[in-house]
């Protein structure tokens, strides 16, 4: 599936029971759910590997509230399993945004527009890592910033995709 500025790879469709597992991982700190889903998603990831994985960052206020970044956890797992470097600080969410899951589709892109800033050298081919791909608004905004700072291809790797 094509999107953002590359291809989208998802381990699962976002439906029962996957949605409940992701919510438990994200909102109830069941980190083992995230590792299980990331492990089961490995076969869905492409043979052509990016140079680096870049987790979608949380704003510092959301990170404080949640205690961890689910995208960072997934990226770290895949990075270890596939020997791909994880650039955890390559993208910064400099503006607090509403939780995308609370918004209607038409509200999502304006919510995350210009929310990200790239840091450091961005490789030509990267994969943006997130838990769920819904409308593509978050990864579109993040990918635009990565492209503006050196990336030529930005794939999206996620646990699940809304279909």
C-alpha cells in the first residue's frame, strides 16, 4: 500500500482482538502486548530495509503522562530484531496536539500540521514507526518534515492499519 512518501506496512488490520491489545499496550502499559504484536508483525515487513527506523515522537507532556512512547518501544524491538539503527531523536514533536484518536478524519491533518521538527542527519531511506495507521495524517506531517531535511523515501511500519 502506498502512502506518505513511501510504502505502508502493517502487521494487522485494526480490528478485534488486535485493537484491544494495542489499547492495552498504549494506555495500560502492557508493554508485552506491544512486543508480541511487533514480533507477530515481522513477516509483514519488507525485505528491502530502510537505513534507519524513526519512531513517531510524542510531545513531552504526553510522554510524561503516558510514561513511554509506544512507537519508540516498537521501533526498538524491530531495530534489535532486524539490526536496523533506531534514530529516536531524529524527529521531535515541538507542538502539543490533540490525541488523533479523539478527532474526526477531517480534523486530523490540521491537528498535526507543522507539529514535527527533524534533528540531525536524516538518511535517504527511513521507515517511520507508529502503532496504528488510520488516516495517514500523522505520518504525512512527519514525512514532510523528514523529506524537507534529506529523506528521499519514508515508508511507514506499524502494528495495525484501519481498513
